[in-house]
C-alpha cells in the first residue's frame, strides 16, 4: 500500500464463496451506515480489516472515557449457510477529496477481487426537503441485468437522473469503477430528510427489507425500532460532525452545478 493508506488484515484470510461487497459509509441521513451496521450486528459478522488513511477528516472522536479515537473504516465478513457470503464495508467517515475517493474505491475492489467477489451493493440516502412518511427506495447500477435482479420492492423511474442527481462519494464510485472490472454493481438509495443531523432509520429499514428478502439474511428488522434511541445517540456522537465535514467539499461542487431539490452523496 502507498503512504496514504494502511489496510491491516486482522486474522487469517477466510475462504469465502464469491462474496458480495455491501458498502454503507456515512452520507445523507447516514442511511447506508445504519443499514450496514445493523447487518453486522445482527449477523455477528467478524472484523477482517482496519483501514486508516491520512486523507480522512482531520479530527478525532472523544469517547465515553474522555479518550480520543481516530476515525476508522472497517471491513467485516460473514459466511452464510445459503452460500451467499458477504464482505461488509462500514466506518465513521469517507475520504474527503476526489483523488482519495477514487483510490479508496479501487482498493476496496482489489480486496473484493482477492476473494473472487462477483457483486457490489452500495447503500445510501436521497435527501428531501421534508421527512418522508414512507420512504421510497430507488436503484441504479452499472448494468440493466443487476437492476432487474434487485428491482422488486424498489421504485423504478425512467427519469431517475432527475430524482437522484449525481451520486457523490464511494457509493457512486464503486459502481463506476466496478464496471471497468466487469463486476455487476448496484446502489439502493432510500428517501430521507436532507438535514445534516437527521438520522434516516426509516429509509435504512426499507433497504434492509429488500436485502433481507433478496439475500435470505433472516434479519429481525423489527429490532431496529427498539434500538432507535441508542443508535441515535451513538450515531450523533461518531458521525454527525465528521460526516458533515466529509460531505461539505463535495456538496459545494454539486450545488454549483445543480439546483435540484433532491440530492445524494454516498
């Protein structure tokens, strides 16, 4: 790895069966992060890699013991009895500039390739000006075939580009860079309120329902309702401020180019 990145393998590489990479890093409403963190907890996934970079936001967290922690991105894995093994990409932040976002996304696809992974799913939120009563889930991907595979339960729209706008960050770049490697990749994007302090748990739940059904995960999604207060406290502490920092530079550029009422950043 180059000097900007340190990717640490934490245990012996497991033998995985063509794993699917599911990404859920901070973004609008932290929808993807809520969903992936819930999957990790529910499936008791094992941590496989720690990712550290000097391109992360120049801040630290203060934990419950009044000690500081650097932001971190982690990769977990889960071997499922149905043979649909998973690599789960989670973390506190995203790389904050264009070059590092490309580098990071390529490195994640390199890791997927080491395990002969065959598919990528990215998760995120579509920011609205009001809180949606029942969030819709949209999808886009790098091939029509993978869209057809996941289209059950999602909102299909011939003018999706007018609804979503540019997908900024890792959630978008993984799709485009996966296409260069001939890896099918799809994004599931749930509506949420676009306020920087709003936690899009309802949108995350809608995405979880789709993944649970399609991948046979047997998640107890109703448990998410009981954990909302706890998750809100934890998410506010760990991703509220740094998630905002991670998005600001990219959002400024996007806002200069579009006046759409909806927006998305991975």
